[in-house]
């Protein structure tokens, strides 16, 4: 699992999946289930779409079909989860890297 504080996630925690989310202090089962109910939406909002697999792989090692459109997007290594003051998920962004 991935659990890192990274520059692109200064106000949150990077986790690879729901299981890793559950291991973060203060993140309970309900919070993690809501966060990972539709991770493809976070990928879609990031907007990193390439017309061809080759174009995507020129910049990223692993690419996947872009959800909801024709094209390819880098496969996230994790997701930056930011929790709001009310305890709800404030933001979920894909993180790309090793």
C-alpha cells in the first residue's frame, strides 16, 4: 500500500486504495467507502486524456482506458484524500508516480 505525504498532496494523505485508506488514523470505514465508491470520477476530473496509448506512454509508464471517453489516461499510483472540517471527503485527486 501507499501512504505518503507528497508535494501534490500537502493538505491530505495519499493512499493506493480503500484498504490503505482504512489504515490511516482518523479515516473510518464509512469515510473510506465513500471516497472509493467511484475512483474513476477523480480520474475523469483530472482530465489527463491522450488520443492514443502511445501518446500516453510517452509521458507515463502505465496507461489505462480513459473512463467515459475515447482515449487513454495514466493509471494513478494512488489518490490524494483531503478531509474537510466537517469530516467529509473534501477532495480526491489522482496522484501519478512511482
